[in-house]
């Protein structure tokens, strides 16, 4: 007789819509702050480093960052996931993705992919992009590769913390890509 196994029921929550976030709105900023801290706590465990600056960032510091924000916002008004990027340079300059965070309660729902896809194709379709993550951050590393980013040289900003930099070139081949990438 074969053993019958049951997989968990699929998450029945609807996929939240994506919209720009306004961090001058107090409740929105607080929701982003909570989601970011939860996500970075998981990343800290994955990469074995609890000194991620965003884990210690105050709400006021978060709101003061010169970033644009895009979020997946369920009907309940919480922020399930977000991407933030620096968009201060010239229109042809690279978009510096500052952070991509998903609330652990929303993991494995494709929200990071949807947010990055929206940024890449709707907001900045012709611009290069750069993002950095912990080199041991699975599933972020394969996510960026799947989206077409090329891994550049890793670096170690502090002893024991290896970071991976990814570049998405929209035109000329990458001059910052590591050999073989």
C-alpha cells in the first residue's frame, strides 16, 4: 500500500495589488518599517550576520532616506512587500535598488518578482539597475539571476560579511561583471 501524503493547502489570500508608497504617510511608513525589520531578521539568519544596518534603522531614519517606494499592499492596509530605489541621478543613470523586502508571512508568493518586474518594465524600462545582497542570501541570489541580473565581483564591507552585487545592463555589456558571468 502506498503512503498518502498531504501538502499544505495553497495560500488562499489574493495577491495584493502593487502601488507606489508614500512614506510621508505615518501608517504607511510604520508598515514599511515593520515589514523591513521582519524581512531583514530572516536575511540576518540566512547570511549569518546580524549587523544589517536596516535592522537598527529607526522609523525617522527610514523616512528620511531619499528613496522611491513601491509596495504590494493587501486590502488590510499592511505592506506585504516593497522595493525601494534611489532615483536621483540623470535619467540615463543606473537605478540603485536599495532594498527588496517581503514580510515572512508572504514568502513564496512571488511578490519580490512582481515588484522588481514592475520596477524594471513599468517604471524604469530603459535604465540599468544595480542591487546588492548578502552573498549567502537564498533565495535572493537566484531571483536576481532569473530576472536577468549579472553577478559582479563580491566584496566584504566588514570582516565575515560577503556581499554580492548584481547589475542589469539595458545596453552595452557590463564592465563590472565578474569573469565568466
